[in-house]
C-alpha cells in the first residue's frame, strides 16, 4: 500500500477562474490543428503558457516536443503528459469553432486537418492543471513535470523525445499520469484494472511489378491483384488462437485514377494494422501477414516482388495497480463514486508506455510507473439525442475518436479533465502545508 497521504480536492479553489482562459486556449487549438511532426504553432502556444506560469520550459525535443519542470522541494517527481498532434480528417461537427485547416500530407498532397481525437482538450487540461499547481505550491512537494508530446498519432513522438534525451534534460519522473477523452458522459472518468489499451504493429506491404496492358494482364506481374488477394486472406492471420490480434487493412493505393482504365499498375501499397494485448501474439501475426503476402504473390504466373516493413509499433498500455488505486481514490473524493467508473481493455493504442518503465531500453529508468485513465467527453444534449434504449446502445451510436463528427463538450470536459489531473497529481506528489 502507498505511504503517501490521501488528499481531498472537492471543489478546486480557483477552478472557475481557470475555465475561461482554458476554454479560449482549447478553442484556439481546435481551430488551428497541426499534423504529426508539424506541430510548431501548437508547441509554441503550449510553451508560452508554461513559461508564463514559472516553469523551466524546454522546446524542440524530438521534433516539436515541449517539456516543463517546476521543482518545489523534496518529494516525488510526477509527469503529466498530453499530445500536440491532430489528424488528417475533415471536420463535420458544424461547430462555430470547427477547423477548416489544411496541410500537406506525407505524400505531398493537401489534406484536411482536425483535432478528432481530443488532443486539444488534453493539452488545455495539462496547461491549466500546471497553472493551478504552480500557483499553490503550499499544497504539494516534489517536482512537477508537464509534457507536450508530438506525433502520437503516428506512434513516433514518445520515442523521438526519449532518443533526444528527454530524461537527461529534466528530472526523470517517478510516475507518469495521462488521460484520454472518450465518447461517454462528460463529467465522468473511467479507470482500468491493469490492461488499458492494446499494443500494435502497422505494416507496409508493397507489391511491385513491371506494369502492363489490361488486355494482357495474365502476362504482367499484377501488384494490385496480389494486394487484393492479401486483403481477402487477412482473416486467416492467427485464426484459432485465443485472444488473437485484430488484423485490418487500412489503406490500399495502386495505379492512377486519371488513366483510361487499361493500364496494369506497376506497384500496389497496402497498410495493415494489427492490434492485440500480447506482444508475442502481435509478433506472430506480423510474421503471418508477411508469409501470406509472399504466398499470394507466388500464386501469380509472373509473381510481383514483395517488401514487408514495420512502419510503427506500440506496446500494450498497462496501468500500475498501486498508482491507479491512489489516483482513483483521489478521483472518487473529488467527483463522488458515481462519476468514477470502470474501463474495459480497448483496442486503441498509444506510445504512452515508452515514457514509463516499459521504455527503459530507451531511457534507462526501469522503475517509472504509469497511470492512464479515460475522460468522458459527451455533453448531456448529445448523450440524450444518441439513439438507443440503453447506455451501451448509445455508446455504439455516438461519434467516436477519429470520427469527423467527434466533438467534446467544452465546459464539462475541461472542468473534469483539469480536476482529474490536479487531484491525481496531488495524490502522488509529496504533502504540502495546505
């Protein structure tokens, strides 16, 4: 059991005064989203707020990453983490502050950009929690760290920051806390027991031939036919294995839509996403995809060339039981037990584990523990309007993260998110005088 004292927050003094500037910050971030790796403006705005609140602020870590540190006597080091990046999604919420931003995508083509995953809310809540804690140093002791991580959506940002010496530049944390919005009622938080999010592998499968004429396709190494065949065989991956990973083809590109329809393309690019709760099972599934890709190509009279590479990977997110118990207790004190619920393991994925002891191969600190909880974001009107006779049906009907219609309730999400971070931080930092 923890020897740290139990804190009570109830109504956070000064929260109402924080809400207006935090909402303004959130709306600004929402109107100006930036893609993974291109978060220059977002990072600058976040850093400016932390600098104004007295933190030692470091910029440009692992790309546009921002880290801030505030030392306040002897005690534990606790890190609050949020993300900077948005998604290539065209917003369809109809909100007056909806994003109309566009950017250049990885392939050089223009794409719409939207904060469709709640990272703008995460960042606004961390900044506000930092401001509250910085103004009340009598309430805690230790070192408070705040992190604005780039490129979470592409699963490269945490690794980039750590490889750029994050934990050499700031005090290495004892614990890392983070929250993530999800489409359940705003005003609530949800905690998991152990497993929170899945691990993943994203595979690029490239089939290459020499092209040809549609009239003599049987004489060509047809990459598109091989790619389509692999898509149809993906359900075979790890079939029959208990707890097998999910395997999904997420993108297929071949040929040129501008040609007259009589050209066999010389290349087909396929992306495959694997999600599961076991690292060995994910490794086996990746090997199965590679095996099937080569087998599918080999069935052609003129086999296309096959290249399989791992584009990204993430570990399973597991929340530490002792830290989680302390944070959940603080949340029940702050919100009441009725607003703190359970969270089943989900197939979404994160690079959050690298910031904890699971990333010790990168940063050398094996004892860092993590706590990761979910933050409700659906406002009362949206919840009431969602079709379905019961909460489970409503949850299935609501726009989820990454949907062009995903839109958190601003006031309730921010109010709850700030309180959850402050309560969690106070529960894990050393005791102050207040």
